[in-house]
């Protein structure tokens, strides 16, 4: 009985030992190198590819290397500046003209203006009265613009100095001009009325006397 029990324990011990050995063997990694069947990498180096640096091709500007962009911008700004200056100059121009018109003229202009009025009194008015009607009409058509210039000049001078004297001179020249125009038209009628013609001549002479009186009074004033 005891022997059988002993054998049973011994068998169990052997079995346990076998199991332990088997587990140990199973747990132990296989250190035997397995031949690597993978083909070795191709060690032949591929020829190095050299990447050429990118080249920026400049636009063809007729063979010149000038960048026209900034130049165009500067030119446009210059044109805008010129336009602004021109606009400002045109806005200032009326005031400048007004200032020039308001500036007093020299005595030489006043003397010239008074001398033209004297010519109208002494020469033109007498020649128109003495000339035949048709010739007087033609001469008056040519010289009337000069007489109108006396009136305009006297009005302008009245705004600068001696307003009363120059205003009266301009009015006197205008009255004599109207009297001469009426007389010439009456004489150029197909059948002139002698009475009306004579009366028109008297009016002309009266206007001439008035003008001479004003010219004589203004002479010393203008020459001072």
C-alpha cells in the first residue's frame, strides 16, 4: 500500500517536472537565426538629379531693362497735378482780371482819351458836316467805333477817379455822336427836308460847344 502510494507520488512528480520543462521550452525564444530570404536592397545608387534653379524671364521691353510701371504712375500723377493747377489758375483768373480793371491807369491814358475827344470835336464832326451825304455816311460808318471807344473809356475812368467829370465827358461825346448820326441820316434821304436838316445841324453845333467846354475844364485835371 505504501509502495503504491509512493509510486503514485513519484509519477505525479515526474509528470509535473515534464510539464515544467515543456513550459520552459515553450517559453524560451527560438534563438536559431532564420535565414533571411528577403532579397538584399539594391545598393546601386541612382544618379543624383540636379534641379536647375528657376530662372525668371523678364518681360521683353524692347531690349531695355527699364521698369515702366513706376514711370507711368509718376506721369499720371504729374498730369493730375497739372490739371489741378490749371483749374486753380482758371478760378483765380476772374479775380485777377477784376483787380487789374480796378487798378488806376496812368495819366498818359487819360491824356490820350481826352485827346481823342478833342479830335472828335475839332476834326471828325466838322468833316462829317462838310462832306457830301453819301461820303459822310461812309466815313461815319468807319469812325463811329472810335467814338464809341471814347464813351467806354470815359465810363471806365469814372470808376477810378474824377467820376463826375469823366461821366459828363462820356455823356457829352454820346450826345454829339447821336446828333451827328441823325443829321447824316436826314441828309441822306431821297428828298431831304431842309428845315429838319438845318435843325439837326444846330443840334450838332450845340453838342460840339458843350463837349469843348468839358474838354477845356478837364485839361488841367488830367495833366496834374
